[in-house]
C-alpha cells in the first residue's frame, strides 16, 4: 500500500464526512482499520470528527482508549452517545471500567432504548447481575428479545444459573436446619463452590452467598472452615471472623483447619500466629504442618528447631535431607542463594512500611509473596505506594495482583505505568493488549521496546509483525537475534525459523532461507498452530504459510539457475 493510496483514502473519508455520507465514511474508515493503518488513519479521523462523522468519533475514541488516553476517549464518545448506540456502549463500558457504575448504566440504557444497540443491553444486564440483581438481569435480557438477538441467551442462562445455585443451597439449608443435620448443612454449602469463579465479576452475589455460608457454619464446623476460606477470598474485612471459624473448626476436630489458618497467617506476615496454628495442627496428628514449621524456623534462622522438624520425615525423604544440608551449610557460615530473601527482615520491614516507607512496604510485600504465595487483597495496599512513587517493579507486581482479582482495567493501567518505566514484562503485556484490540502498529512498538530491554521472545514477535507488514529489512535483526540466541528447546523456535526464513528470502539471501523454511515447513503444524486459537480468523490470515514460502523459494532458485545458464549460453 503506497503513501498515495493512503492519502487518497484519507481525503475521501474526510470528504464523505463533510458530505454527511455515513456509509462512505464508514467504508473508508474500515480501510484503515482492517488494513492495519491506525497511525495513518488517526489524523484523517480527527478531521472527520471535526466534520461531525459519528463512526469516526467511535473509531477514534476506541483507539484513544487502547493507547491510554481514556479522557480523550470519554470526550469523543460523549459527543454522540445520546444519539448513537455504539458511542453509548463505548462510553458505558469505559465508565463501568472506571467504577462509575450508575452513570455507565444510564448511558447503556439510553443506547438500548434509543438505538436498540444489543451490546448496550447485554452490558446493562451484566451490571445488574454484578449488583446481585440476577433475576432482574435475566428478565431484562429476555424482554423483547428477537431471533437475531441470540447473544443475550448465553448471559440470561448464566444469570439464571446463579439464582438456581443460591435457591438450591437455601432450600437444602432449610431442611438441614429443620433436622439440625450438620452433614446436610455441609453438603448444602459445598453447592456454593460452583459460584467461586464468578464472585470477582459479580460481587453482588457475595452477600447472599455469605448469608448461606453463615447458616451452614452454625450447624457444621467443617462448613465453617469453608466459610472462612470464602471470607479470605472475597474481602479483607472478614479476616477476624475467618480466624474464629478456623479455630472453632480445629477444636471440633476438622482436619486441615489449623493448617489452613497457619498458611493464611503466613501470607499475611503474621508469623507468630502462623506458628501457633501449625503447632495446633501437628498436635492434632497432621504430618504436613511439620514441614511448614520446619520451613518457618529455617527462614527465621532458628536452625535447631528447623532441624528437629525436618528430621521427623526420615532419611528417605530427599526434600527433607536437602533442607538439613542447607541448615548445615548455614551453620558453617554459608551464604543464602542470591535469589532467596532474608526473611528475618520481615518484622523490621513492616515497621518501616507502617511508618510510611513506600519502598519498605514493597519489599515487605514482595518477601511475603515469595514466602506464602499471592494474597492479592492483602498485598496490594503494601505495594501501591511504591508503584505510585515510580517503582516499575512495584507497578508490574501490582498489575499482576489486580489480574488475580480480575480487575482488568487496573491491571492494564499499572502495566502501562510499569512499561513506561522500563519493565520488559509489562511492555510485552502492552504489546499483547494492543494486538488484542487489532492495533498492530502500537503492538509492534511495545514489542520492539520489550526486545530492546532484553526479551528474546519479544524480539521474535516484533520481527514477526514486521514480516507481516512486509518490512523485511527491519525484521531481519530482530529475527536474527531470536534465532541465534535461542536453541532447540525454545517453544517458539519453529516460528522464529519460519519468519526469519521469509525475511531472508525477500532480502535475496536464498541459501540461508532454505534451511530455515525447510525446518518451519516440516514442524509448523506440530509446533506452531497449537499455540494459537483456531477460531481467530484474523490471526490465521496474517500468519505465514511456510510450505508456500518454501515453494516460492524453490521457484526463485530455479529462476536464478535458469538465468545463470542462459548467461553462460550467451557467453559461449
């Protein structure tokens, strides 16, 4: 595609906007979007926006948002949200992501009532369900539904299933309470496990589930243990109640209750409480908490106690023998591994963090995460001050924790902060995010940045995107690096060979391309295709076909040979 072609299309878009020719403006906008010319399209969309073209408002808003300018996207959507369903939907989604749920619902309702925009209806139904109004959401989605509105059925069925689970558990608890049957109450509570994966997206389910868990816990200490786990996974405010429930379950003889309490205390840095809980579990005859006690004592430098616990596993336990060897090395003055934190610093770090030291808070949270695994709700407040102060590592970790909580807007916000601060992993995420939104030029820029920060994988991806836009000379150094620094164990080795081979073929380095394309053609189906979604038609349309490239290479070599023979004949 030449610069002249792009300019001609751009001017045609602006002319269509000025002439109020909506269909033509839409058609010319699609040229830029589906032709992957977002950079080139933006100045023409800006001019078309000035001319009052609705589709240009929507499209420009979309890419402003993808590229991080949410305020500009908000303003663009608002100009036409009153009249255009697409802009109402875009504004509603943006507002919902920013936590402005009431305003989001208002615009989505307008988009549905004024323009019959189906996505507005679905998004509004999701807001209702997130507020716990599942039956209302389902009824709303099915109201005035037509045959072509098939998308609403999936969501309606999902929200109905939430109601069915809650009603079924409530009915079972009614019977259990009437019979004072703890086993039946436990069985009823276990039915709530079906909702575990939905609480993050639909927090309105939490109060109803909480009430049912509470009822079950009054009849069954083991149900109380599950209630405690629910409390720790759905909010920080339930921690004191969770502790009481786990202690009660332990006193009632419920296995794992004390060990679970110990693990949760470790995740929160409450080490004295964790040790007490693990000892309670050991006193109850559980074996696994002995290991937890051994590791806790080892990490805190209490080597005699750690040795006592590890020796109880016997000489045939290789892991225990390894820990005993570490203890012996530490006693002789051996250094800890370079990547192993000195957990003895935890109390001092927490004290400094509570006094306002942001970096100490981040180090404290990072150490806790390494110790006991991610407890996102607890760790976020310790990390966020350092992230806001400009620490890119803290911003990256914060993004990861928000991902765990399925708060994807916060995830992407902090990945952008970390990426702009030079974190290569967040640069990769921003590349993926831009690619997800079909903004391939922005995606390429992020992958190039990640490659420059030392990521060989991103070097391959950047080179791949360049090959896909036929920038073979630009792609060559990125793909060469990914190939030469890799080995046969690389998950993306075959893919690198394919794109590097294509780049070399188009650069005239045919002999070098031959081996690479031969390898790629032989292994592409086994090594590359399984890595990608078969239903992503756009992705597969952009993907090279090594067998076809190899055939084209053979034709080039044959043509070169024929040319050489003809030249020889002429000389004779």
